[in-house]
C-alpha cells in the first residue's frame, strides 16, 4: 500500500475490484482515475512540503481532487 493518503483503494476499499474492472473496460473512468492519482499525489507533495505551492493553488488542487472523487463515486455507484 502506498504511503500517499487518499488513494482510491483507501477511499473506496469495498470497490477495489470494481475500480480495476472499470479501468479495463471504461476509458473515461480510467482517465478519471489517472487524473485523480496525479492530483492526489500533487496534493500530498504540497502537504509534505516536497513541492512548494501557494495556499491558493493547494486549495484548488484539493477542490479538483474532491470533484474527481465525486465523479469516480458516481460511476462506481451507477
């Protein structure tokens, strides 16, 4: 397991199999997951001060992560 918080497997542990299956069969879902991971890791780098970002930019990344997570959940719940 990754040390990066908020990974999808941690956020939706009961849906891990469905996430994998949808990534294989749904290109849009796969792009959402890839973008979520990219944004989540950027947030983690900012939170741990590995990469210095302005507070505004960090907040924007958090909002984007939340929006992506909502979209992913909508696809999982459908």
